């Protein structure tokens, strides 16, 4: 799939118009429903290939925050052969009660994948969990940057940020 085909598939699959409240609390006339594109095997496979381009030899692990980052991290892991972990939003009150599912070791170098970046709040929470465990977040890469502050917030927190696509790539005007 070419980049233009990926852009077209993501937009035709996940772009919705209406009146939406985003996780950030911001109101928007459009919504990018990550679950609509993450549940399409052709798109997910291509996203795995795109994330794999951000995995250098130093990256030891891929991470995704629950719930939207899970399929993305799995796709990137399958493409690269690297292990991956899930970063929970909160500890579950049963079983092991962990914030990290999978094996995150002190000293790991992590590529943290994200679905839609608006302000970067959720992915920054996940990055904090990773760094508090003694690992290093090499880079945070989102599928789509809505260009509403995520890049600035993530870089000002000390992390490198990139996105595979932006709202501009998708032809979305505010």
C-alpha cells in the first residue's frame, strides 16, 4: 500500500463529521475513530510496517497504551519481531494488579506507539509509567497528529515525537 492509499483508507474508514467531545475535553466538528481503522487488517498491517520504520537497532521493546495502542503495538511487534507491552490506564483491582502487561525491564529502550494525538495526555501518562520503571522512551509515534498541541506537549516533556499522518495529510480543515 502506498502512502496515498493509506491516507485514503484511513480517511474513508475512520473520518466522521458531527459534534464530538474529545478525550482532551475539546469539542470538535470531526472525529477520527481509531477503532474503525485499527480493526481493518489491511490498514493495521500497513501501520505496523510504518511503525517498524521507527524501530532502530537500539529499540528493545514496543509499547502501546490501552486500549487504542494495543493493536498498533502488536502490529509493530509482528512486523519487527520485537516484544511489546501494554501500558494500562490504571491498575486493575484483581489478579496481578499491574500497570504494565508483558515484560518491561529496567534499561529497555522503548518505541511508544499512539493512535490519535490531540494534546498528548494519555501517551504522556504511558511514557511516565515506562520511565518510572527504569526504561527509556526513545520516541513516541502516533498514527495521526490532530495538530492541537500534542507535539508541543510531548516534546516539552522531554520526548521525541513524530506522527505517521496529520490532519493536514487527511485533508481535514478545522
